[in-house]
C-alpha cells in the first residue's frame, strides 16, 4: 500500500462486539477445556466488559505479566498431558483470552478475529451435529459482525447494524460456498491423526461373560444405520447383524480367535447371486474395528473392508469417523459346500465343571439323538421352563449348571453360553456370535436404525451338509425378543423403565406424534450424516451422476460458470440503485411523452418543461389533439397543485381516463402517419 | 496485510479439514473464502457510483490549513469513506443515499500564491477491512494562500500610538467624510446606525484621516528583512490595521493601493501580498 495507516484504536462498540464474539465462539469448547481456563476466560471477559462501561484501574504491568506467564504455563502443561484436540483448543482459547488483555488497536482486533475463526472451525472436530453446525453459523456471524463493527464505528445501532450487515454478506457468500463445497476435491489426510472424541459406547466387547451385555443393553445411542437397495427392510426375524464370533471357550468366557482373511467369498457371490440382499451401512464411530454383516454374509463390495473366514467384517483400523460400506447377504443361508476347518477348535471345552450339564448331554447321546434332535431338545427345554429377564440372579461356581437347572432365567448371553457349551459337549461344532438383533425402520428416509441396546448374542452350529446354522436360543424362550422391537418388549419391565434413556421412549408411547417426530428427526440426521458429514464419500459418485466422466476442463467449467453467475448476481444486487417510486400521474406524463416521441422525436417532453407548456407546444404541431391535451393538462394542474383532497381522487380518475383516450389518439395518429409515409 | 493473514487462517482451516476429513471444517473454510470474494464486491460497491464535485475555496494563510471543499453524492448509502491529501489529515464520512454531503478536505499550505489541489485519494476499507477500494482524484481547483502573518517590523508612522487602545481613540480625531453604501464585511462600528434608523438604509461612515495619520505599508519600510519576511509583516499589519478601521495604503514595487479601510480593502491588499512576484498575477 502506498500510505502507512496509523494504528487505529478500537471503538467501544467494536470492543463489545469482540467480547461477545469470544463468548459465542468459546462456548462450545467449555466441555473440552479445563474448568480453570473457562473460569479465567469468564473473569477476563467480564472484567474487560465492565471496564468498557466504567473506568477501572488496570492491572499493574508486572501483575499482568505474571498472570500471562501463569496461564501459558498452565495451558502448556495441560496440552502436553491431554491428548489430541482438547490441548489444541485450550491453547487457542488461552491465546485469545490473553489477547483480550491488550485489546487496543484494530490490529489487536484482527488477531482476535482470526483466532476466533480458527476456534470456530476446531469446534467441529468435537461435534458435527446439525445443532453444532447451526451454532457454528451463528458464531461466524458474530465474528463478522465484530469485524464489520471494527470498520464502522456506528455508535447508535451498534448491535443491529453489524448483525444485519454480516448476515447479508454471509448470505451472499452462500452460493459460492456451496459450489466450492460441492466440487472441491477431497484429498486424503496429509498425515495421520487419531483422536478419541465422541466415540460412543458400544453394546459389544471382544469377549463375552454373562453380565457384560446387560449393562450395555440400555444405551440408546446409534450403532449404525442401514439402507437397502430394494428400499424394503428384511423381515424382523431376519435382522441378525453379525459383528464377531467367539470360538474360544475357557469355561467362563467366550472370546475371539485369530481369523484368516477370506478371499473366496466375493467370487462365490458373483456365481450364485440369488436371493441376495444388498445393503449400505453407515457405522458410527466405535473406537473398534468390527463392522456389521447381515446374516448370512455374502461378500463385501467395498474395498477397504476386510472379510474374515468366520463371515465377519472389519475395518482396517479402529473407527473414529463414520464409516460407509455396502455389502450383500443371503437371507436363506444356503450352504456353499465349503468344509469346516479346525473342527477341534469349535468342539473344545474344559475337561471339568458343570457336571449336571454333562450328564444331560450324555443322556441325549445314550438316547441316540441326532444333532438336530439335540438342538431341538435343548430349545424345547428353554421354551418350557425358562424365562427371559434383563436382570437375572448372579451365577456362581458351575455357572452353566446353575443357569440350566436352578435359576433358569437370563438374557441372550446366558442362553447362548449354555447352548454353545451343551452342543459342544454333544459333539456339534459351535460358536457364539455377537452382534445386533433388530433395528427400527424409518419410513421417511427408508433406512434402518440399529441402536446399542439391540446388542444380541446367539449361537451358530455346524451341521454336516448344512454348514453353519444360526440357532437363537433366546428366540426359543422369548420369541417376542426377535419379533418385537427391543424397546417395546421391555417397556414394561421395571429395570428398563428405570433407565433415563427410556424415559423418552415411554413418552413416545403415550404421545404418538412424538414418535413420528423423533423418526423424522433421525431421518434428518441421517441425511445430514450422509450428505454433509459424509460428503467426501458421496462426492465423486454424485458429481459423476450429474456431469458424467470428470475431467479437469469440466471441473474448471463447473467452478467458473456458477461462481461467475453467483458473483454477477451479488454485484448486481450491490450496485442496484433503489428506484424512486413514481407517482401514477407522473408515470402517465412519461408514457404520453414517449408515445408522442414515437410519432415525432421533436414532440418529446424536454427536461424541465412544465406539463402545461409542453401540451401547448404539442397542440401547436398537432392541432387535432388540442382540446384533449388542454383537458389533460388542466386535470394534471388540478391534481398536482390544488390541495383539495376530496377532489383529487375524482380528478385522478378523470385524468387517467383522459390519458387513456390520449394514448389511443396518439396510436391512431401514428398509424395514419405511417400509412401516409408509405404512400409518399 | 489483514487480507493476507486472513488467507493464512483459511489455509490452516483447510489443512485441519483435510487431515480430519471434517466436512464442516471444509464448510467453514469455504465460507471464509467466499466471504473474501464477496467482500471485494462489497468494498467495490461502497465506492462505485460516487459523484464528487468541487466547490469554491476560501483563501488561507501560508503554513496553515486550507480547506478544499467538495460535494459528495451517491444514489446508494456508502460507509466509511476516507478522503485526504497525501501526508495530510484524512477525514472519514458516511453517505446517506441521495443526500448531498459537503465536506472540507484539509491541506497544509506551504507557500503563498495560488495553491493547486493536488491528487487526493478517496478510499474505503468497509465493510470487512479485508480490502481497500480507492481512487485518485484530481480537480482543477486552486486556493489562494496569503503570506503567513508574522508580527514584526516597526510601522514608523505608528510610533507614538504604541497601544492598540489608543488607535481606537485616534479614530475620533479623524474627520467624518461621507456616507457610502454598505458593503459586506464593513466593521460594525463604522455603520451609520442613526442614518439607518432614519430610514436611509445601511450606510457606512467613511473617515478622512489627516494626512499625517495615514499609514503606508511600504516595501521599503524594513530593508533589513528578506522579501518573504517583509510580505509576512505587511500581511500582519494589514490584518491589524483593518481590524481597527485604520486607513492604510500599500506600496509594493509596481503596485500602489491608495489608503482605505474595511474588509474589502484588506482582502485586496492580502491578495496583492499573496501574489507578489509570482507569475501570472
């Protein structure tokens, strides 16, 4: 720049705005920064805010320095101890807060503004919900209000004026922003970052000991969402989502084994291809790598997803971001003819323990039951004598014996535990499967929502000639657990009701519209996740759908044409001169003058010519119109210069009709003129 | 500078968005970027369509501030326009739509004579301070700069009337000569109020001082001073004498003004002093 600008001091309203901006921008971070920093921030903003209204003694310089050093040291210690983003956001906030202490010039204001922009962006790393996004919009608006205020010291309307202005500018920037958002290529991360925020508790764990799942059964947070290519959900008895299998049993605990990656499954998939259900999953961050496969899994088209030989899917690394993938399932579960490897693993049981169960199984063998008959006998036993509850009695010692012969109550874990043990004793290769059962179908957006409380465990048994067969012992004791949604099933049981998470559910039961709204809200959330938060997954497909094959030329055209149009519209709005409202009477004069001008250019009314003298001039050249023009100009005079209100309306009507006649005359004249001209 | 820092922050946010694959951070980044572009248009529109016309100027003294007057008009409201000459104070103004605003742009005059309006700049940082829209303006406009009045030099014929109070008394010695029609700028105490009361209209009394009382601001009065100093002293005395309704004349090489009194005379004298020895006068 050619001239040096002297340090411009900030006006009081702009300082006020800067403080408001800081409060707004920092607010979403309060949950993530240490409490002492929050209180210091509030104290400083409050102090500076008060000193804007009344002169306060300033802190002595040494005191301020000591304070600054203290805060910096505290934040540095905190940032080095906390991992990831909480440290970053507290550093930024501490910097902004300390800057407030020396808020004098416009330059200081700029520093605050820029830091605030960054803080606003960082807040989206913690929370990406619609609410957070809306709030982010509001905080950007306050940032730009403060910036506007810094460059326009408007004292009177210090609150509304910059708000309006910044809202206007933001609104005008929206088209451009959307275009950039749509077509800016999403690059993969430049360096890898892991952060453990907003990871929901899952309903599953790496191993299973009866008792684990019961605690998790009550989280109503979302595990994943699924949409089906057909748009129709599978029947409720088919909604088994496998997450992992537990083949290893040590007498107490079922746990996962090292599974090999299955490569053959995709091939098989293309060979058969009958009765396959194709579905797309959006998995919520879980900090685990397992994923969800609809039973019976039949291949994963998504490349990044690993397929294991036990039919489970896993992501390459723990999931910290929403993950999208699609897969296929064969609901009929036809046996693909592959032999069972490592049969011993699926039969191994501890040598001792649970004698009663062993005796029962030995009796089956003595009777000569086939594997199917053994399964049926067990399930029948469950069906007759057992009850399903979320809060069973505690088991001690020979837990399976105790469960099978004494307490005879429990939930999915207990049943699958006992079933798998008994079947293994009976010589049937068996494994426990953990996953989810059920899902709520959202009819508005056609997807299924699976929540953490729908976590479930069941058993798979290997039957020669049939392969792995799903056996859900829980279905035998409580068939309604399979058919009814989990929430509906347990809405009456006290332990379920006592939980906070289900208070909303009970309210929904009594108020049906609330249920509808919550479904609609989740539908909105689904679209939000899919189209905004997961846009990098959708982008290339979307752009290809719209514009065909993508080339650099097309991308550039795509960028410059809409950007050009958007900017043209904005500049047109900005440069538009607000037009004067022209009185209807004056408008008539203009029209008549234009009409006469088209007859002969000389007859146009000149600038500053009064209507009366104009009419006289025209009458001189067009005597035909004299009488009408006289009436017309007389009426005009009456309306304009005789201040009698009741006459004016009447005169206006007369004037308008007279003017209509005049225009007709002019038109006729023009035609005659034209005819004459053509004869000549 | 602010704009560059802003772009750096935008870039940082972009890095954040890329690394965390966070589409909302992308959105913030693009919002800031689009705002950057929109701000260009806003700043441009804040200056585009402005009409400036030059108004007449009033003379000033050398080493003092002269005001060049302009009228600004715009069909749209414009905010925070900053105008000013290089190295001079800048003034800031908000324009309402379709209202004429008269402004005075200060200019520090360094030399006597005709001072042409230099290039001056009108600019605006509004609304976000990211950009400056500006334009250089040159008007064919001049202001007359009188010499700087400097007290000094003895006025020989003034000796004996060492105080200004005495000067007022001295006026009584002068003979009343005639009434002449009122002219703007005539001193209040020279108006013939009695004649006015009688219905003769505003008349100004003129006095015929005795020949010995007549004062001459003569070029040769202070041979010890340089030319400019002489002009400055003459300027000073001219102002002093005319304030006291004293008759005085001016004698410069080649120019002589007969003794007279009053504001008109003073201005004539000052103009002559301002332009003395300058080409084109």
